[in-house]
């Protein structure tokens, strides 16, 4: 764990809200000079606290669904588990790959698919290769992904935390190869200056700015975020799955999640055996228990049971696929 001070945390908080904002704007908010902010950001990049910057994209706007599979392994050794994750790291349909410390699940992978048939074909490919190594699995489609910014990094006077929702199915927009290039470049470095972005995409500065603005206005781009190493800053990432006695409490649960500084994600899904899920980032298992016990106390009449996992290693997170995932225009992805 690396020690980061109050000013570093404030800078991380501002980057987590919008990593494309310039150092000069962050400097005014955290009461430092632009030069000092630049130095601190560069230092956190060098020491691995900041592992990069990504663009948060609603892929349902481009005609895709989000789905996921949780795996429990059978007789697998660490080297084989590593090979399993590497397979998905190189699979352009997978946007998130993680290993899990828990009794019920060992790994989670999330995918983009065009439709149910696409998910079926993807699963067949996985199980042809790994069925003998999988004890059981849980699969589901995301109907809503709720994303909040990391307000635990800095005390703030904001009344409402910065929030995005990736719905299960948005109305698809028209897009072209230039949009794909721009989003692909931002996926590699969402903090890339506009001049460099235009150059990489072989566009004029005005064209790049216009396309970027349009993608934000249309809700394709939901935000720009840093990849923060939780291990480096001494935080743990827990997932909790709730089974409910009634769905009427969902709205209240989501409002409670939104109000809690350590709760970063919530998921509503079709399949998988859960009613609602949330994920938190906390300093200790004791803090995890405190958060869960607070939820159980407040919603004691509605929560039937719950399971939890500790995410141990995040191998991949990208919110936009590589160019080879697409054929021309709005055609189907290449699996």
C-alpha cells in the first residue's frame, strides 16, 4: 500500500468525476497550483495508483447488450486459472475480467453481445474449451448498471453524487467508423488532449471536437474515469448479492446505495438468482461489515438473504471494444 495524502485523494476524486478536466480546473478546486497538480498526477501514474484512464460508454446505444457469467472452477491450479483469464483478456467480446475470493465463485466475466443468440454462441465457444474445468456457472443479462463516483475519496459539499446509469436496452443510434476510432482512442487514454486525439483519429481538430460533443449529447459517452489501483491505496472491493421478499423496496435500496460514499456500483439483472446487487470499496473487512449491517438494519423487512464476494484481481476493464469487434458501420460484431 502506498500512502496518499488528503490532496492526492482530492485530486483522485476530481479525476473520478471527470478525468478530462484540465489540471488548471482541478487546481482551483483543490487549492493547489496547476504545476503541483500536474506533478502529483504524474507521480500517481508512475507509482501505479492511477493505472490509466477510460471512457464510460453505453454500448446499448450502439446496439449491444451487457451480459456476464460467474464461474466456479473444478480441479483448476493457479497456472490454469491464469490461462483462463488470459483467454478473456484477448477476447474482444469481454469487457471486464476479474478473479474472486469466495466459496461460491472464482471468476467473473462480462461481455457485449448483439442478442441472445450471440450470447448462446459465445457460451458454446467458452464451454467447448473449458467445460471440464468448470464446476458450475451463473449467467445473466444486465437490465441496469448504476455507477456512482468515489465520494469516499474526498469530503464534498455536493448534494447529489455524480451518477450514471447504463440501461439494459437503449434505442440504438447511427454511428460510423470515425466514431469507432474516436471511442477506441479514448478507451486507451481518456485523458488524451483533443489535439492528440484528432491526430490519432486522422480528423481535424474541429471534427474531433464535434464528434466528441455529439457522443456525449447522445448519451453514448457517459463519463471519463481513471483506473485506480485499490490495492495501492489500501482499499478492498466487495460485491453483495441480495435476495428480497418484495421488489417494492428496490427504489429505496438504490437511493440508499447512492447516498453511501463507499458504494460505487449497483446492478439489476435478468437471471443469476439475485434481485439486486451492489459493490463497495472499503478500507477493511470491518468497514464492509458496517456497511452491510447498516443496509440489513434499514431494510430488515425486505432482505431475505445475501451472499458476498471479495474481488481479488481485476484483469481487464474496457468500456469500448477494439476496432476489429466491428464490421463497417452498424453491422454485427466479429466474435
